[in-house]
């Protein structure tokens, strides 16, 4: 149930019986040979697929995130973490005003995680609203499934290579790229990060079978859906 497929009267009617919604947030950044919108595409689709049988509304994806490390790759768009939080705060303030009391934020980008400290502060001032922040890609069951298939998986590797994140007519490399030095990357400037990463992948194979990817996707959808149905009293 996408917000964009409904008018305001539909949302008002929905709120008479339910107060849950999903707010997906992503990023626009380099993903080697995959779409610049990979993080946003995945966060939005996970949200829609998880919410569909429950008829829970999903907001339009927030396409920009905090990703200063990749700014030497053309096409990357980075927000200051304070800017990102200001947008997230305005969105949840709007949702709260209209009567949403259980908000699941589905995050597709690691650089957005620092906003959780602001969310915790907001929740302490608005105890009537429950907010969960869900990093779909490293949630427990999803990551266990990824590791069971191939433990070498990371940014812009096979684990993000789905039919919906590929660029048409772009051929994926067949080799397994060695994992990069994460300690060195952590202390890099954007210029140094590009030299270290080259094509942008952190390491691993670039693509695996559709069967394996479907297993991961189904696990991620089910894990996200469970968050919609349980644990709101905490």
C-alpha cells in the first residue's frame, strides 16, 4: 500500500483502524556496476513487499543519505547527518500529527545509522509514538542467510545484486574481488577511498544465482514483516 497510490481520504480511513506505517530511507551513491540508487531501491522494495499483505502504507523513499566517503565518485549525493535528521524529524512529526503511532523506518544505507541517536531523543520526548529503525541488510536472520551462502559479501557485491538493482546491458565481472582493508578505508579521505576501492566494491563475487538471491530476499521480507506485527510494546 504505497502512499503515492492513495489520496488523503484513504489514509484518513486507514487511520481509523490502524496506526502503523513504513518510512524507507536510502541513499544515492556509487555501487560499482549496480545502480546509484541501489540502497534506495532495496529499502523501498523490502518495505513494499513486507507491507503488502498487511495493507500497511509505505511512504515514498527518502533517496538521499549520509555518504561523504564516496564523494569522489560522480553521481554520489551526500547529506550532512544533521540535514538528514532534520528531514527525518519533519517526516515523523508529520506522521505523528496525523495519528500514526507505530513507525517502522526501513534503512538501506549504513551511513544513515547515526540518526538513531536523534530518534532516541525524539522518542523520549514523544513517548506516545513507537519507532523502530531496521537495517534490513544486516538484520539477524538476513545476515545469517547471506553468510550461509557466501561469507564474503559487502558493499556493491553480490549480496546487493538483484534484478531490480542491475543496470541494463552492464555485464558484471566474474572474478571474486578480495575484501578491502576496512581499517584503512575507515580513515580515508574520499580521494583515498576511490584509490583503495577502484570500481567501488568492497569485495566478494559481483553476482550469484537468482535462486540464492531469491532466498535472501524472502528472508529479508519476512524478517521485516515480523517487525510490523510484533514488539511494539517495547
